[in-house]
């Protein structure tokens, strides 16, 4: 005899429920926790909150302890203290969080100096990641932070609004104070030549990620010194800087390189010894078909390549990449003057079977031909294109690429003849 059974979400195993709840936002999790006692227990599981970032807004000192208790109960270790009204509530909140918070975001905080100078900072023994981007801070406050964060490994100080109040440079304070740093972002900070020299000579040799983009004092000499000082460097961003003539040998450990808008690719003597997986060459006028030949020959394991707005490359160079780099997952050729001549898209369909995302904005492709030829790439999930008065974006749903209206910062993508469904 067959029995009819009622299926409901309550009958699902705990592991599946947790997987479903993991897709909810922090606000949705809080609302869902009020449904039942069982769901509340599930939604308080620390695994669901591990990647959540808490924004401290309260100005009520009495609510601080309750807030911290709730954070610890949920296992939240990332905190943003951008918005606040009362300094005393903030000090108490940070003092309580010092025992368990791993990630602290203080970015865009123009009054950080006032708080730090009047705050007896406890040691944040668990803190490994700090963001002080676009924060106004003096050398004395920066030194105080260094003393309180002995275990810091990641520092983001992009567009740091520093105010000098001593003879030491802020670069020297950071390098001497945070001795365990392996991930450093000091892009757009206006480093002086003295600071750059100190950085090259004293940076932690175990640094694996370094972003120093958009700094005017970078030179070929400093770049080579950094390469020699960092044998474990895996990710380097030196984009938007004018680097003089040089012969630059890449570190063997390098896996990701961003040299967009530098016109310095010709300075690299060899790529063959590199383990590179991601390369951004966008906006470089010195990138020619010959340079692409070097990339195709020496970087066969490349997974991400961006050659957007490289005005001096043509069909043969792009086709060479497609034929040789068959492990590409992300391929971006926005603004490149290329069209489907000599079976370019057929080569893509045959060789780039691992392709996940392809962007060809302002390229000379016929829309119907483009999505007809690439629809057979089963791993292709994102296809972005634009030309003149029409825009298109395709996102894979099941076995087809379909029109998506929520992509790219909420813009609606359309075409005059209607939505394309592949």
C-alpha cells in the first residue's frame, strides 16, 4: 500500500536547512529566526555568520554588552564601526570585541585620531585584518594602533589621509609596527621616495600580497628591489603608474599581476619562470600582437586575462591567445577592435572549454552570431557585450544563457529587438 506523506521544510535534514539559510542576508536571518524556536537555534549556528560583517550603530552604552553577547553567540568575527554617535559607547564596544574580533573595518573614518588618542586600546590578540582606508590619522595614532594589534596580517590603507606630526614616515611606522604583515594595500597614498626606499629595504620577506598602485614615486629601481626582497610574493598590483625603462625579472612565486595603465609590459624580460594565473594588461598602449605572442607562449596555465582598451592589438593576436590559452576561465577584451574574422568565435568555442566569463564590450561582434556560437560553452556563465545603442548581458540558467536584468550595478541590459535567450 502506498502512503501519502506530507513534505515540508521542517522535515529537511539540518545540513540542508543550514545550506538554505546560508543564502540569506544578515537582516533576513534575523527575521527568519523569529519564526520558531527550532529555526532560531539553526540560525544562531556560528557557521552561518562567519562571513557576516556587523555594522555598529548604537549610541546607547547600555546596549553594548547585549550587542557583544549576540555577536559572540552567532560567531561573528567581522565588525564595521563606520557609523556611531557616542564615543564612550564605541570605546566600550571595541574593548569588549578585542577578545574575539578578527576583522575590523575603520575605513572612511575622518575622526579616528580623536578616538585613538583618548582611548586606552586593549591588545586585539585575535585581530588579523584591519581596514583604515580613507581614514584621517597621525603618526602617533598609527603607532598606538601598531602596539595594540600584534597579530595583524592584513592591512588595507588605501587613500590614507595621514597627517605628519613627527620625523618618522608613516610607512616606517607600519613596517616596524606590524611585523607579521603578509597582505599590504597602500595604493593611492602618495608615498615619498624616502618611504618607498624604506619599504623596499625593510618589508616583511613573507609578504604574499602587495598593492602599491597609483603612487608617483614608483620607479624601475624600486620595483626590482621589491621583487628581489619578496621571494614568496604571489599577488602584485602596480597599476596606474608610469615606470621608467628597465629590465624586470618577475618573482617565480608570482601568481597574479596587475600592470594596467603602466605601459611597462615591454620591460618584463621573461614570463616563463612565473606561475602566473591572472594577468591584467588593460589600458596599455605598448601591448601589441607580438606581446600577446609572448603571453601565449610563456603562460599556458593562465586562468584570467584582461586586455581591455589595448588599442594596438588586432585579430591575429587575440586569436593566438584563444588557440594557446585553453585554461582561461575569465577573458576580457573590452574596447579591442576585433570582429569575427577567420572563425575567431569558432576557435573560442573549440578551445576555451573552461571559459566561465567573457566580456567583449564595444567589440565588433554581431550579437546573434556571438551568442549562437558561444552558447555551446557549457561552463560559460557570464557573457557581457555592448555596442553603440544596445547593451546585452547573458547569465547561464541551466543549459542556456539567458538575459539578466540585475547585473552590473543594477543596470538593466536590453537590445532593440528584445531580450536574447540562447
